[in-house]
């Protein structure tokens, strides 16, 4: 189970990093960011946010359920 967390968090960080790098390269090269690049950035940030957000939601829900049982 620990390996799954490492892999998912690594993918989320890789998505964010690649988005920033791609935007930086385009700005340096053509002084603009294409609409396709903006779509990639938006989708990458949504996926990365959902990876981190879902884990937080599950932890919070588990905590509430454990509190109600105890």
C-alpha cells in the first residue's frame, strides 16, 4: 500500500513539474502559451489536485468513522 502512495504522489508531482516546464519553454521560445498547452496545464493540475485531495478526504472520512465507533 505504501508503494501505491509513492507512485501516485510521484505522478502528481511529475504532472505539475512538466506543466510548469512546458509553459516556461513555450514562453521562452515563442513568447506565448498555446491553447493546447493551457489545456494540458489545466488537466494536469486537476489530476494532481484530485490525487492529493482524494487522499485527504479519505483520511478525514476514516477519522470521522473511527471517532463514531470509539
